[in-house]
């Protein structure tokens, strides 16, 4: 019985250290379907909340496309290349998992 309890504790601790499901999305692409999922290389690596790519300005007359306003979007429902119902906050996504691993009991900011 003690070993079973230790297994549950180990699973909870392992979940606390792992990243929630995430997708790289273009924050400027929101439609009724959600945010357009783009290649992961557009989002900076790392698991901190608010990890966004830099947005490039279009040059007048150059015809260059602006880089996507890329961001990690956590715990989203993904369908047909669009993600919805998630959060841009990694800490909030971890808290949704029920383990409360963000380390902060307050939601202040």
C-alpha cells in the first residue's frame, strides 16, 4: 500500500516538472476557428509564459511579409490547423492540470 501511494506521489511530481501541451500560434491570426497553428521554429524555445517571437515591420514597397507574432499557446483544442480554448500562460495551463505546480497560490500580477 505504501508503494502505491509513492507511485501516485511520483506521478504528481513528474507532472509538475513537465510542460503542458503547447502549440506555436500566430497571435494576429485569430478567427472563429481560433489561432492559426504555425511551425514551432517561429516560437522561441523555453517554457516560460509570455515567450513570444519578435514581429518585423513591413518595409514600404518591398513586398516583404511580416514575421508572425508567434507565441506558445497551451492546452488548446486543435482542429484543421487552428487552436482554441487554451491559454498563453504556461503557469495557468499547469494549474489547469490540477497539480498547481506554478508555485504561487495568488493570481495577482
